[in-house]
């Protein structure tokens, strides 16, 4: 059974890179339910934060309620920002 410190370290590691299934982490099988609940709670919060951010962007663009347009513009702005980071100073 993993210690509380090991569980906290695992959760922190997952928060830095949530691209893997936390609840299926080898060596933490006894904590699968806790880890599943932790991951799901964060995924729900991240989705809510995203929805709120896109709706605020839609309002700022003058098209309240147009989630699709605001999400598309947000994606384009993200791509532009990443491209600008790759350019030499």
C-alpha cells in the first residue's frame, strides 16, 4: 500500500502531465477508486474552466453565445502564440 506522500507525489506528477490514466498506475492498484475520483474531479474542473474562458472570449468578441466561433479563434490564437515562441528574437 502506498504512503500518503507517495499518493500526493503521484497526483502532483499527473497534474503536471495528465496524459495518462492515473487510476491505472502500476503499484497503486489499491488506490484506484481514490485516484479515479481525483482525476475525474480535475477533468470536470478543467472543462468548466475552458467553457468559462471560451464564453468570456465570445462576449469580448461581441458574439455572446457563439461558442464554436470563440473556440475556433482561441485555437488560432494559441497556434499563433506557439509559432511566435519559435521565432528567433
